[in-house]
């Protein structure tokens, strides 16, 4: 299949006006300037100058785990209340690909997500990166496990309201440290099989990323401190107060958002749609997420547009929902750019994707139109 006469936002490079892109066997087989375009046939698409981007990527959400239009008690498969330290839990075992949010993701141009455990446990479990089209989650996986989820701040302390540890920020940090020290002893001694410690070994060996839920600046630095103690650099999720410490976060990967919403608790006091732009201006490469179902997942492009309204450069805002999430999740060999050899996940838009009224005219997953 060939799409030609398009404004291609490549994301790994620049913009190609009047360009073309060709899909074969589920992959991007070619891309180029208008003077190199293959001869189209009746089955190909004239974009008439419309924009084409890679499929959007939401780097942090809970779709399929916290299902749409259901009560917290009925469908929250993202938080395991029985124990505070649960690194052995896998989102893969709970994601429901028939959750309506997957079809809404496609309609919004989101072709890949990282869906994972919530933030009520200091160590919550393993997230999965997957495509948003499919009926069986095993067929949708891009990376599993994609990351280990740890959490700081107010959310782990909510367990204290049900007489479950931790009750303080110090308590959450101590539980995380204890789990890693126990895993080191287990690694060095290799006694009887311990699934919890076994699940932490890939972090200690550098094979598994860590995603750290942290809003306040002090919590961000606690996450980085613990990471330094055990030899990993966590990706900071939400990072609400990161703007106040942007000059101290060189080299740290950050997934911001959801920035558009209510300041419903103390650690959201500094919530601002200016945060992605401020981090970008400081030299970081932030991602933008919806945290769906916190925000509708089909609003991802709108969240990038609002970041532009509040100071972020447009191309960087698009990278924050395409290429930067792909790199952050370690799936840049599959997604995030219009580049030969990557999966043919792409969106044909009715107008500039950062316009408030933008919507996809066509969404392709592995070269097949799915919305």
C-alpha cells in the first residue's frame, strides 16, 4: 500500500512535504521525497497534502486494567491490596483487550500504549507495552515486561487508611529498599525459589526498566536516590513538580501528565500544562501521557496541543507522543517514527495533528487500516 502527496512527520528526522510512504508485510517498506515516489495504482491513497504521523504512543496508562464505565471495586485490576511489595505481578495477565478504551485509542490515533499497575503499592508489578488493536493480548505485545512500577508520595500512603503499610513516605521508601536488599541476598545465595526476589533480579542486572510514580520534587529525588543505591535510573512518571528542578534532572527520562485536570490532592498543587514545555526547554525529552482512564486516551494529541499552547515547540510536542515514548519504553525498533523497517503504524490526519479540532481520517496498525 502507498500513501502519497502527504506531509510526513517522520519524528526521527524532519518533515517531508508531498512525500510518500509504502507499507509491505506489516512494515514500512519505503519513504521519500515526492520526486522519488513510486507510480500509484488504484488501491493507493492520495493524501492531498494532509499530515501523516507515526501512530501515537501513550507511555503511561492503565487501559484494560481499569476498565471503562465500571466501578472501582468491580474492575480495578491495577492495584493488588493484599501485599505492598508485588513485583511478580504482570499486567499481561489482567489486560482486557476488549475494553472500550482500546477502540477509543485507535480512533484518537493511539496505536501503542504502556499499560501497567497502579500506584497504591510501593512496588506494584510489571507493565506491558502493546498495540491497541487485537482480541488476544499475547498477539498485541511490543515489550513484556516493559518496566517495573514503583511508587512514592501520597498514593502508597492510601494503604495506611486500610491499616496496611506503608503509612508514611519514609515507610514506602524503606519497603522498596528492603525488597531490593532481600533480592541481592537471594541473588548471591540463591536459596529456595522466591518469586518476589526473582522478579527484582532483572532490575539489578540492568535488563528491566523502572517506572517511578512521583509527583512532588522531593519524591522524584527519593526515586533517583534509591535508583542510585541499587544501580538503576528510573523513568519518572507524572513529575508534577519537575519544572522546579528541571536543571537538576539532566539525563532523566520523564513521562508527564495528565496535566489537564483537577488539583484533587496536595501533591497536585503545582499541576500545570506548562511542564512538558519547561522540561523540553531545559534540554530534557519528556513524554506526554493521558494516564487513561484519568483522561480519555483519545485526547493524547490534544494534550500535546495544549503543551504547545503553553510554550512547547510543536515538533517536540509531537515527538513527546511518538518517538520519545518509543525510546523511553525501548520499542524504538518497532514504533515511534516513519522509518523503513519499523512497524507500519501510522495516522492520516484531517488537519495539523496539533490543531484542537484534529482527528484521524485513517489509522493503520501493522499496515492495515483499523480506524
